[in-house]
C-alpha cells in the first residue's frame, strides 16, 4: 500500500463522523508501521479527542517512528482538547502525511510548521480534493463565515414540486425519502420557508441514528463500537417567516431546536411570544438592503470552481415582482461586458420601496456565526427560487420522480427568467438511482460562463 491507499482509509474513517462532528470537521487518521496499519481513529464529536489521538492510542508504542496519515492538518492550539501536533511529537512519530491544511486562516499551516520545526518529515496534499469534498461546509465557513448551502428539491419529470393546491405528498417514494434523511443528518441546520410550514406542516427531523445512516451507505456499524450508542443529533430547524405566519401548533415545534427568523415588528408580538413559549427561538432579521445588491448576485460557486464574475444587468429581471418593486439599474448590458479591471463597473440596484422580505445573505451570516457548516434547504419554489436568484446556492440535490404533474402544478423555482442568456447552467457531478427516483447532484456554474 502507498500514501494514497492509507489516506483513502483515513478518509473512510473521517466519513464515519459525518453525522456527529458538527461544528467540527470530519477527520480520520491511521498509523502505519512497516507497511501495516497499527492504529486507526476518527473524530466522533466536538469535545471528544481528535482522530489522530485515537489512532496514536490504538497504536501505543508502535507509533514510535511510524507514519501517521491525517485527513486534516493537526491542530497546534489549545481548544477543547490539547494540541495534536504536541501529541504526535510526544509519540515520537517519524513522518506525518496530511490531506489538507486547516482552512481556518488563523490556524492554517501552524500545526505543520510545528512538526517540521521538530524535524518530522511532513507531506501534504495527498487526496486533498477528497478531503475537501468531505467537509465542504467547514471549508466554506472558515473562508467566508457562511455555511455551504445545499438545496434539495423533489420534482416530477416535468419539473413540478407541488400541485397548485400546495399538495405535494408524496412525489418521491420511500427510498428517496429515506435518502433525504442522510442529507438532513449531515447538516448543521435545515432551512425551510413559511409556505412549506403552512402547506405541509412538516417535522423536518432526523429519524435515523448515525449507525443506521452509515449502514444505509454500505458501512458495517458493528465494526465501530463508538457508533452503537451514538444518539441522533437534531440539526437546528430554521424558518424564514417575515410575517410570522407559521401556526402556533406547527409540528416543527416538536422534536428539537427551532429558530424562526422574522421582521423586527413581528419578533416583538404576542404571536412571537407564543412561539417562544413552545420552545422556539424567534429572532428579528433585517429586510433586504436597498443597495449593495450586486454582492448578493455574485454566485458562490463550490470550492475549486472559483468566484464567478458579476452577472449582467439582464439577469436582474427576476427581481421584478419579487419584492424589489422599482428597480433602477446602472451598470452594463449583457452585450456590453464590463472591463474586468475597472472598479466603476460595479452594478448598483436600488429599490424604490424597501423589500419587506428577509435578507437571505444575513440569514447565512447568522447561521455561519452559529457554527453551521452545511445548510440543508427543504423549501418550496418561493424560498428555493429566492436563494437561486440571489446566487446563494452552492449545491443542488434533485430527486426526479417518474411521474408528470402537469402545467397547473408549481415549478421548481420561482425565478422568472426571460432569455436563454439568463439561464443558469449547472455542473452535474453525480447521478444515481435511489429507488425509482433519479438523484442528481449539481453545482451552479459561475455566472460568467453562462
Ligand atoms: N418538492 C419539494 O422538494 C418540496 C419541498 C418543500 C416544499 N414543497 C412544496 O412547496 C410548497 C410551498 O412552496 P412556497 O414557495 O409556497 O413556500 P416556501 O418556499 O417554503 O416559502 C416561501 C418562502 O420564501 C420566502 N421568500 C420568497 N421570496 C423571498 C425573497 N426574495 N427574499 C427572502 N425570502 C423570500 C418567504 O419569506 P416570507 O415568509 O418572509 O415571505 C417564505 O419563507 C408546498 O406546497 C410544499 O408542499 C415541495
């Protein structure tokens, strides 16, 4: 076996923590001596020992002179646990191989420096892409302060997500709905809209344990005793509800933490107090800003795809009728692309009236501050469409069911584009059958390439 194979095993171990480590990253480690694995470890939950500490403990004296593979740079600071770089030095390891540096700019590189300064051979970048892909939310939050936004939508083959009446149970079968449990469980928070709460009265809870979820993904949980009693972690469920329309008796209010985001006026109301008495946190957020909108329009492509260029003014058509009542747009037309180097090409969007709807960028900032790495969105065409229009989607998770729902049914997204040039292109990077549904995973492509 070579470096890649041992790091591959460390990544498998890291993935064991995908439902439990939040807000920490998923990390795995193996200790290798004379070509054999003599110790393995995974990080299981925040506050618990880091993966390399488990692996060193399992290896015992065999760690001396061994090579240690870790999917993330070892820490060099005192957090909830002592620095792992010190533990590696104390164990007398001979070489350390790391998949990726810690993306936290305050930490990045220091753990590696500490090892190198002590004379340890250090190699980095082995299976780095895979290590980053396992932790998109942690990487995104460390870089931007916001979570990785994954929007799930189940639709018919003609792209419909609910009947005109709002009825949508069930478009997909039990296999796809069980698969959705995996994505909810990975997330630090689940975001929905007032429309979905009113129409479906969903729970939006995780109902499978980490052991059951891993078994669904072909991992034998009995190999890992730590998993046996690992409880279900309920992500924070978040409702965007500027008018505080959600019913007092909503099922969402049962079964775990709930955050209701609303306007300042509604946050200070009797209805808000009733929701609080039912255990919800009700917090006021500002409505959309009247300018500085272009920043929101910049798509936030996945790591590695780069930050897209500003979209052309044509793409703003989608804002009309969406709360931005009177748009005055200065900037460039689609057929007159800006000079990339000029600051004064900035596009300004001003609304004649303040949009009463919540600023979705502020929603992401708030959730990032609360340590949410991955945000799973299960909403209707209203909220999903708004996130798309504002360039806030990092990943799409589509389930296409083998049925047709007709032209009266609701679309995937409230996003009234007018011209082909405005269409949003996607990079579909995974396509799998889940029961009788086709599951597509896609990244939005940078607006500049559309
Ligand atoms: N097929 C699926 O995967 C799926 C998943 C979930 C739901 N659904 C179906 O979707 C239907 C509900 O869809 P819906 O569109 O009515 O509800 P929704 O998307 O759940 O809720 C609409 C939300 O969008 C927000 N919103 C709209 N434009 C906005 C903007 N520009 N800025 C900020 N927030 C904005 C609204 O905020 P305010 O409350 O502040 O106005 C509201 O929270 C139901 O029939 C449900 O069954 C289908």
